[in-house]
């Protein structure tokens, strides 16, 4: 298939993914999604899997459970409401599905999940301490697409970025997936949050066409390695910018926070996701 053909198919599937994300609260069916993709109802889902690496229903389940984890970590909605919001009329079925992906049933995850370690003021003195190291960075260029809106929705922009590179090329320049977060979510309305979703460039590599860039300056950085769902990262930031920074004797530099992703939801379970948060030190 030529590049124009690949671009056309990816644009069709991006329409499907946007529709899924916008309609996670209601039932979805393959015929409806096939119509949105303007592809044959008979075999379009094979095309979807071939270009995305997962089935339509795996996408829907992953996005719904990812949102459910965020609801459990960051909100107070009852489990029954989160189950319905996730497409499950039976809370038991929701609990089983959530436990299968996140290692704990929803109620225990809310009470005992990995995010709870950041709430313990003394946890940095225990054997369960997360890895925080200080290292010297050379300048790093992040190339990607701008995302405006809640940080939990940045995955949609990563999907657009991946589609863009699949058509235009440039993956060989990548030193790993990464994102720059320009706004403070504690003082910025969710709809105004700004981030850049893409990849770190290999040293000396030129940015691919059609992307924006942000150059992170050389200097000292604190790097926290978080293992677990993306929904828990907010707690990690609070701890890194709060107790850790205060007790370390360091101060934060002016560069925006950066996340580097050592794996992705397509090749690792939520509990096995590895994310580095890079904080410039003053």
C-alpha cells in the first residue's frame, strides 16, 4: 500500500478512535464504527487490528478501565457508578475485569493501590521506596504534536503522532516515547492544559516533518521511575514536587516536566508500565 493509501486508512481509523473516546459512556457496536470508518462492515475490524495492534474491543476496554482507574485514584464516585460508566451493568463483572488488568479489585485498588505509597510521609524511608536518582542531562529535543486539554486524554494525541510517523516516516530517529507537560494542573483549568506528545530524538537527529519541538536544556535532573498505571502519576508528581523536593535540599528549575515511557499499554499490563518523570533542578 502506498503512503497515500496508508494515510487514508489511518485517518479513517483515527475517526473511529476519536468517536470511541468521545462515547465511552454509551454502548458501541462494530457496524456503527465501520460506518464512521467508511469501510466494509465485513472485514474493517481486521484492518483496525492490523494498523493499531489491538482489536476494537481491546481499545474500548483499555480506555474505559484506564478512566476507571483515574476515577478510583482521583475521585469519590461509588464503585457501582464507575462500573456503569465503564460499560458494565454487573459490578461483579467490572470488578473481575478491573482486577485482571490492574491486579486488585476496584475497592482495594482505591484503598491500597500503588498511589497510596505517595500518601505515606515516611514511605521514602522504607524498602518500598521508588527509584529517584539525580543525573546530568545533555540537551534533549522532544518532537511531537501539541495536546490541549486534560492530561489523562493525552493518549489520543500519542495515537495521532504514531499515525503521523507511520505515514511520513521518522521512527528511526526516536530515542523513546516522551511527553512535555507545560501547565500546572493544580492552577490551570483542565481544558487549557498544554502538553507535547511524541518522542525524544536521538542526539543529532533532525525532527520529522510536520511536528513541533521542545528542547530541554542540559543540566541536573531528578528522575523518578514510576511503575504502575498512568492514573497514579498525579500522586507521584505531588510527592516529587512536595516532600521529596523539600527533603532533598534541591530546588526545581524552570524547564517543564517531562515523562519518558519505557513501555506502552500495547506491550505491558497497567501494573507493569514504567514511566520516568524528569524534573530539572535549579
